C-alpha cells in the first residue's frame, strides 16, 4: 500500500547481484517537497535503493510506485521517458558531457524533451545564474573546477523542474566548503520548486540538509526512533 500523500514509494524491495543481496525487503517513501537523506556504510544497498526507486534497475521483487503508477511493470521505453521528464539526477562526479559547454549541458535535457534551442538555453542561463555559475556558461566541463562542475550538474538536474530529484553522493568529490555550498543551493532550489529529493550520502554534514534521515543496513531501511 502506498503511504498516504507520498509521491514515490518502494515496498518490500529485494535485489540480488549474483548470490549477494543488495536489498532485502527495503521500504521507502517520500512526499512532495521533502528532502530525505539515505545514509549507510559502503555496500549497504543505498545506491541500489536509489536505482530501483528511479526505475534505472528493476528489483527482483517488491513494488515501486510513483504518482500512483507501478514502475516495476512499465516497459523500458516508458521508464526512460519518465526519468527524462519527471526525474532529475545528480551524481558524485557530475557526469557532464565533456564536448558540450556548460550552457549546452544544462539545456540538453530540455532539448531532449522537445524544447527549442533558444528557449532551452534561456532556461539554462537562468539556472546557471541561480546556482551561481552563470560566468562559466561558455566553458566546457574540463575548463572549470569540481565545485563549479557540480553546481552545473545541479542546474541541469533542476532545469526541467523534476518532481523527484535523485542525488547520489553529490558532494563526495568536493572539499567541505564547496560541498556545503552545493548542498545549500541544491536544497534551497529543490524546496522552491517543491521537488522531492532522495539524497544518498554517508556524510552526516550532508544529511543535515534533509528534512528526514533513514539508514540502510543489510539491505533494509531503518527509520530513527522517535525522539532520538
């Protein structure tokens, strides 16, 4: 049963890689506008949980529901379209396209969704300014710093106004100062657009930007005890 008011939920998720269990009956839910930090040690299953919730991989069993739709039974083409249209992604190393300028990188998902170049680039410029990197719009990813590149990646993820943003260790490759600035800008922009944010991290200082924390251990999701 989908938790009341949630935009995205997973229930009883199991996922094995070979004989190794990555998820072992994990449950998760998030509401619109909520930032939920998913904590856990390396190998605990937190990134696998994100990939299942985002429809990148199918769980072996269990249910993933987004906005009332069952994702696990959707054809690959429909899941790809959903990720392109409704979801945004920020990864540890940004994964910007090196041949494109920063402006073209941010505009790319808008163009893939059918926006005209001029309109897409105008929106991209607005988001680069919002993430405080409008001065790098004409540069390629290899010509800017890691902190700037991650802000460009956040701008790209949010430019299409996704309903759910998946951030997998978004500050893992940054120093503490750049990491805190990226998280401040990411959290503020996501809340302004009422996007739900699934934030995978192993750092408590990053999790502090969330509204709620859950911990993945041995493939299961554990909520903190009330009052602790």
